[in-house]
C-alpha cells in the first residue's frame, strides 16, 4: 500500500471528507487532494500534519546496504 492509498483509506475509515480532513490537519484542501492522488512532490511537514491525525508519522528509514 502506498501513502496515497493509506491516507484515503484512513480518511474513509473515520468518515471524513477531504475538506474535513484538511481543516482538522490544518492544511489546504488542495494539499489533501494532491496527497490522495499520489503527487510526487509534497512537503513532509504537511504530510506529517495529516498523518498525525491517524497516530502515524513519516520519517527516513535506514536501508541496509551491502558494501
């Protein structure tokens, strides 16, 4: 599951419209629409504002690389 699908599923699970989610997260409706559409370039701080409503956060993760 990608981030766009996760956000949309979580929003639908708690029965919020995109507008309601935007208001609760303190972001614009356009941002929520672009987030759910999988836009490639989004501000991480705003993504985390939305994710925090669902008890989640997005952060860098180390990848194990073979030298």
